[in-house]
């Protein structure tokens, strides 16, 4: 009997635990470890900030749902990994032995790399539900005395979709409240152009998102580095295509929110031979670490090189559909290893993003994510907004009842008809 430990209970970790138990049954033990008691559906966090969702509506209590399926759950952080000894140390000093380890921790948020940024300083975040809850309180206070807003993605960021979503959602919310005319909005991003998304663009994403920004009277600054944030300003440096600073400016802001750069969490980053310099887990084609082949990894914590070099550093996103394909490959590969076979499954690494724009939305599909692609597709419409709401409910239900099938493959792609698309159509 093997003991398989999953670190992290997010979009990758919790489905991985469900799939392992479903696939392996009672023959092997599964333990899920997560710092908090709740699964967070992070794609809904922008809605939490503007009050369209309560925090409780985007959280699922983990313990009662996984334990009823025979999965052990530990609500603690891992303080250290002994990769050679196949052992984890928890915050309370207890140790856990494993035969296989799946690292799905998500990232450490690198707010410390830019002075004044982060929820403990002068800017807000939608990277976790507690961050979004704190931002919601600040947003309520902002509404009492509205003024300029600055939203965007910092240098080194690799998750641009939530920044665009949040900007558009706030703009729509302000219109509903009849105070949009009191709030100048600026979008600041490290991308070389609007709609780059860390993917080199998807379909006509550049003109599509630029059109949305113009229609909504949102100004933008690209090729930008955030230098510092105070409680009333954001200092930025704009660069040319050669990466040279061409302009520095200080933007007035009464409410600022940025997607930060990511790093690996400390316990993972500290293991010699496991990670790249940023602390992301190195993997082979089968999601295994080359140095420690009984360690697998999926999600944002995986090392993926940028799609292309940009004047200001940008990273490659790890979307939900990509993460799902990583999890599926890992489960199949561990099952093969337990049968004495060599792992043979590879993740597809396709990108799918349903970006809610408040009262409509944009769907982006890149198959595969890294160019050249078989399918590159972007469409706008209110149906995307409605599809994201429906998908939220479906995903949350699956986290309560157990994921036994690929959620994105079954629900989103089939609903959108993307599977039937041919290249160029």
C-alpha cells in the first residue's frame, strides 16, 4: 500500500486528491494537506470585492467532503520537505512520510519585491479570498468618497486575466451605482500591449480588449513597471520596446489593486534540486521532478518559461484547463507506477480563459498554450458572463461531490463547441 500526499487544496490539489481516491480506491492512502480549512474558488474573487459574491459563497469546507471519501485531511502548512527521506514536516513539528508527493501549493505572492504593494501595505489583491474580503471593505469605504483608481499587473506577473476582469467588473459596478463619472480609471500592466496576457496574444485579443477599454473610458499604460505605491499614489516607469525607461509618472489613486509576480512557497523553494531560481518546481514531460521522480507537481507552482521575451518581464499563465490536464496526467502516471509501469501520460497544456467583464465577457482559447498553435480563438459576448456564472456553480458542486471527470473538458469546452473547431475556423 502506497501513501500519496497532496500539498495544496486549490484548483489543482483538491481535484487531484479526489481523482486519486477514485482511481486507486482503498488500495492506497491519500492525504491532503492545506494551510486553511477551506477550498477557495479564486476565479470568483473579483466578484467578492464589489459585493457580487459573499466570501462564504466562494468557499467550500474541505474536511467533511474529502474525509467522507476516505481522504485524510490536515489543515496545516508544510514547513519543510525532506525530498531524499520522503518526509514532510508540518508547522506543529509533526512529520508525514510519503511514497509519492504531489506539490500543488499555488504561489507565494511577491509583494515584497515592490515597495508599498500588497494587502499589508497600500494596494489590494484578488489572489485569495481573504485578500478579496479585505479589498471589499476598502472598496466600500472608497465608495463613500470616490476618486481615481489604478488597477493592473506588476512586472513579472504571469496571471493577467484577473487584472482585466477586475478593472471591467469595477467599471460595471460603478456604472450601476451611478458614480462612474467620479472615478478616473487607469490600467497599468507589464505586458507589451493590451491583450498580450502572457501568451503573446490570443486571436484578436489586442484589438478586442483595447476596444473594451476605450468603450469604458479606461486609460492604460503598457510596458510598465510599478516602482512604489503609497496610500494615495502609484509611481510607475514606462519602457520602450528595448526595455529602456522613457517616462516616469506618479498616478493619483484612492484605490489600487495589482496582480503581483509569483514565487514558489518557502518549503518548496528551499529544497535543493527541486526548483528553478524563482522557486517553481522543475518537471519533465510527465509532471515529475527530474531529481526526485516520486515528486510530481501541477498548477501555478510549476516552472514554465515565458512564451516570449518582453521589454518588461512577464510570465506564462497557468490556466484552469491547463492545471486540470496536469492533474489528470499525474493521476494516470502514479497509477501506472503503482502497477510497475513507466509513466506515459502528458498534460495537454491548453489554455482556456473565461474573462468576465462585468456585464459581458471574453473567451480566449489557445490550443496549445505555447505557440505555434492548432487553435487560437477569442470571442466576446454576454454569454461568456453567463457561462462563467454557470461554471462557478458547477465547479463548486464538484468540489463538494467529488471530481471524477475533467471539469473543463466536460463542461466548458463542450458547452462552447470548441472541441469541434478546426484550425483556422
